[in-house]
């Protein structure tokens, strides 16, 4: 069991004092961001610990995640946990308006969303007094010292799930070993994405007996939703043309993707690129890149149709990625040609796509490893490599079929792993 009697360190007291002094400024910055996203005033107050919903009766299990990817990755786990604990209710907290909007569209049964409290005394106290969770699950690298320590003081058993820490973060915590041990001792369980994180946590001071290497929870997520009306509409506009997708692209990657598309058009003159930027608000920058590339484009956000002459269709909307994946069996995943960490390859694989990635997929190294080994995904380095990979799968139906089959086989292996995570959580947080 966690060492709830461990004495706070001087550094922890300094952290609490400084965050309390900075609280008005922190709140002002957070509130402005929420206002810019048109979050209602009542919901803004959730960041101060003022709940906008009543606490449900009975057992409540709380999941806390940072943003979109982390939040969506736990939804399938909550669904499976809801089956395992039919009397339980669930709360999920996440800090960004984008994550809140997407979560609201996909909430599992008996689940509600709130913004998390600021990591200061008043908001944390109000949050815990209202919700009184019987178990708390922090996702990935969301280590907020006061929220963690106060939750433990309230008797909430805690787990750090899908744990992932950057080398910089690990080095910083190692310089403060007593404080690291004090904070990490509050967790009953650390279920990490890989062996490296497990070793890092133990080196930082986490009790070794509570650290277990696992797998990337995002690889176990439910398939993305598909809007079949939109699928039929866009499919009719494409009208049998060959299509490939570049998804979750970041700054500096669109230029490479567009260059690959121009090269591919020399052999496949009717080829359509479906471009899905990771951040749709970058549409202005992407439009300039398209103008410079001299490619004919249409934008989803402008309700522009796909015409015969359209060479690039920019899917600059939120919540429709699953629909786009259903349109093409070839998906390049961005965040990988730059040193960003990549994105979840199982999302396109779940709907039958073969995957292409750049070398910078380190956040999903364990997920990509079996995909690449079995041929369900391939790694490219340059624009020339990317166009060659797409051309190969466009040209060779049998090779594409083998790659798609290999990708789906990797997906199927994750179901039992998710059941194991559920059972581990139930035992460690005493939810059985």
C-alpha cells in the first residue's frame, strides 16, 4: 500500500507556496484560453474546483488525462471497466477545450466530463470534497504534486496508467529524489508503456514493487467513429479515384507530403491526397503551402466539393478522422518526419489500412515494432521514400492486401491486453 504517512519535503512546501502565490495569474491565463474557445462561464469554474454537475450516487472512479490523445485513449478502458463494475460511475477530467468537446461526443455509459482543478489548495480541496472518488487513475505524464498528494490524503487509491516520461522530466525528478519519492509513494500502481519508463520510475524513487511494464493504452482504443452519411457523400465525390491519406501532419511535414503527391501525380494523374492536419487551426498556413505547390485543393471546413481537378482534399475538421480512414487503405501518419513522437498507428489499422511512418515515432515505439516486423507498417525517411511507398502499394494489390492483413492481426492481439489492464486496476485500487 502507498506510504501515506511520508512527510512532505521542503521542496514540496515551496511548490505549494509558489503555486498559491501564482494562482491569480494562472487562473487568468487558463480562463482566457477557455473563453477564447467559447467555454461557458459555469464550466470555466470547474478549473477552480466548482463542479458543474452533481456527484452520482455510489462508487465513482476518476480518470485524469492531459488532452485529446490521452483522454480518448481511456474511453475504451472505461467501457470495459463499466462492464466489469456494473454499479460504478465514472468521471473523466481533461484540461483542454478540444479534448472536452471530443470526449462529450464519445462518453461511455455512466460517465461525465469535467475540467480538472488548478493544482492549488482551494480548487483541489473543492474538487475532492465534491466528487469523493473511490479510485483515481492519472494517465501518461500527468504528475500534479498537490492533486496527487491531497487525493492520497483523502484516502483515494491512485494509479499512474500508460506512464510515459520524457528524458528531461526524468532527469529533473532525479535531481530531487526525496520529493520524487514523496510524490510517487502516493500511487498504488504504475503501469508503464514500456520497460524504459518502468526503469526510470524506479530510478526516480517509485516503489519498485508497484511498477509494472505494460503496453501503450492508445493501441487498445476503440475504433474511431465513422459518419456513414459523410462517408457515402465523400466516397461518391471521389468516384473511384485512387486515394492516399496523410494524417496528423505537423508543421514542416506538409511540404514533404505535398512534394510526394506532386511526384506521384506524374504516374497517377487522378490520384487524390486526403490531408488531415493534426491542428486544423493551421489551415491558413496549409493553404499557403498548397498555393506554393501549385496543387488544386478543396477544404472540408469550407464545404468545398471534391472535383475532378481536385488533387488535395484538406480535412480540417475535428472528430471525423475515422470517416477519412475508411476511405483509403493507405495512411501515412505524421508527427514522425519531425522529432515529435508519432501518432497511434492502430487507429488506421483498425479500419483496414496499411501504415507508413517517418522515423520519429518514439512515443509509439512498442506499438510500431510488431507492425513493422510483420509488414503492416513501413518506415520512410524522405519525400522520395514516401512517394515510393505509396506507389508500391498503389501498384501491387497483393502487397497491399498482405500489409493490411498484417496490420489488422496486430490490432486483434490487443483485446486480451486490455482485459488484463482492467483486472490489474481493479486489484490495485481495491475496486473488486
